[in-house]
């Protein structure tokens, strides 16, 4: 889906108790997330149907630990050719049925601003892409586990920033 729909940036709003390298103490976290992308360390890869997803960069702010930034490359298994690249912001400090705490807001605002700039850039290049015959512009994917409160709030914040 990420390759097919040209998703270039993903925002995951899944809280966790982080243990070194972005892993969680929660069994559900490993089941829910780590089956789709390598979440432990740089250069780790996971195998999915016909592709590898490789974590080529990972950054976690050591002071706040509110989110982890990752950059992934998706490679075909048979020839290891890179067919897609994307960025991933995994926001860790916003629990379900809760408001973000005040100490989280600077990092949340940073992610919102970054995503808003991405969306603005995608809109600005949309017309140019259509003129060049490219009908699949870059997309942003936002999700949480439930897909309602946090996802909708993040999308609304991004739209308000624009």
C-alpha cells in the first residue's frame, strides 16, 4: 500500500514504554508495529511479501523521548533494487483517550509543522506533477491504533497549521 499510493511520510501515534532502540515493553506494540517495519536499529530489515523494508536512519531525542524519527528504504527481494523511500515519525507520548501533556507539546508542534510543510509542498507540486503526467503525488499517512481521536486530531492540527 505504501508503495502503491506513494506514501512518503508516516506519522504513527502509538504510545509505548520505550526500551532501548524504540522497542516497547508492551507485547501489543511488537505485534502491532514491528511486523510492518524494523523498529529496533539502523540497518535492520524485515521481510514482507516480495520486499525488504530496511531502517536506514533512526533518531530519538535523548532528552524528551517523545518521538522516534526513522527513514526506510523498500527493496525488491529478487534484485535488492530500492523501489521506494519514506520517513516515519513515531510519536510515543500521546496515549489513547488522553490529551498530550504540556511537556510533549514542543515535540508535537515540531512534528505537526514538519508534516504541514510536507503537505504544502505536495500541494504546490501537484499541478506540476499532473502536467508532467505524474498522477500519483506524494502522500502523508497518519494513524493510531483506533484510527479516530488521535488520528483526526493530528490531521486537524496539520490543516490548521497550513
